[in-house]
């Protein structure tokens, strides 16, 4: 498998929110709860303390970029009232990080696994 094919495989696993190692085990036990280990292969998902900080940063950046892309043109065009802008401005910054929580976390794990493949002797 080439590096490009391996990368696409990991992206597909990340989008499906599956284990980056085996591709079968689910990452999430609940809406926001992550399994400590893959239920299928036993891979430890949190590879080090603070491992998910990068996922949170990606989530924040993507959410804020989308807010800017949505809010600035709306405000500049004056197509909607100030009341609607305030409602959107107070709800979207809360909703987008919640919506992106699972995809950014699982994609973060996939990208990390591509850059730092699991050493099967000490992480399983
Ligand atoms: Zn697995």
C-alpha cells in the first residue's frame, strides 16, 4: 500500500469514526464518550496525556472559520436584522464545536496515526 492509499484509508476510518489501527472498532461509546481502548483490537486511543488537545484546537479553528465565513458576509450585506445576527452569533459558536466534536477527534486520531504509526508492542 502506498503512503497516499494508506492516508486515504486512515481518513475514511476517521470519517467513519473507527479505530485508526483496525478500522473496525468504534471510537465512541456514547455521544461524547470515547472508549479508552479499541473494542476490537485493544489499541489505546488516548496515546498520551493531553492527546486530544490538538483535536480540540482543530475543532475550534474550523468552527471559528465557519462562523466568520457565515457571520461577516451576513453582517456586511445587512441582509438580516441585528436580532437575527445576535441569535446566530450566540448559538452557532456553541453548536458548531458540539457538531464537530466527534469528526475532529476521530480525524485527529487518524492523522496522528498516519504521522506516528502505533507501535504494536507497547500501545496495545
Ligand atoms: Zn482497533
